[in-house]
């Protein structure tokens, strides 16, 4: 299956943002994921052709960064932080609980294609540990039960809103398009920096 003329046009518009076309590799990879759900061989070939690069160069970028997947992600991709602070606060227990609940392991997807699971080394939100991300949206201060409830609601088509960010959780493909630099118009929704994140700043200013 080939990319449509409109999709190829979007790729060209992404490339046009950069003085050096090679700089468009990463957003183009996100855009391919927004179409196919993962970085496909056809996507790598088209990106390489448009940027006049070897496919090996594009593949090297796609395999270096963990946000790019080489196999299909679920409609809701769940990343459980198991780095030091989150692990101490319950991240390992969350991962084991949701893995058993879904019947899948790291980098696997449920048979219905709804949920995929990943052990994340850091979600960069230690002030809200333990943290889970779904399609790169934050779910803070989680427990094994809250994450099981979250994935059950997602599979039923009614996921709860992220703790911070937009008022509605969008799909893996939709958020991949945002990461490619295509606005979804939701950037003003919800809380971006919560009280815990701003506490140190307030203390530095002498505020209570």
C-alpha cells in the first residue's frame, strides 16, 4: 500500500520547515507512525528517498530513539515508569499488575489491538511518582488498581482524561501526528505544570 498524494504533500511540508532537509528525519518518522502505527519499511524507504539518504541512515535514527516502534502499537500505548523513584513508589508493582491483567509483556500488544505495554526508564515526572504515560500523556500518582481501571476504560473506548494536558486522551496515531509537528489545537487545554512541579520555583521566590 502506497502513501496517498495528500500524505506525501504533508511530508514535503514538514521537510520545508528546516534549512537542512536531514533535520526532518524525526518528525517524518513520527508522521509515518501516525499513519501506520509504527515505523514501517515503506515509511523508511519514502523518508530516505525524500531526504536523499540511505535507508540505513533513517533506520539508525528510528532504532536509536525509543519513541519509535518497529512493531505496531496499540490504540493506547501504556508506558509504565520503572526508574528508581517510580519503582520505589510502586512502579514495578504497577507494571507487574497491568502486565498480568492484560496478559502481555514488554513491547507486546493485546490481541484486540487496543493496548500495548512498555517499561519506561523515565517519564520525566518524578514529582508525581509513580507515573504512567498513555500515548505520551501523563497519568500521575498511579496505583496498580488505577492503571488496571485505566486500561479497561481505554479498551472500552472511554479512557479517562490525562492528569495534565488535554481534556481528552487521543489515540496513538493521533498523538504521533502531534509529535510530527501537526497541531491538534489542544495545546491550551488542561494543566501543563502542576503544583508539585511549581513548588520549587515558588520556594525560590520566597512564596509559600
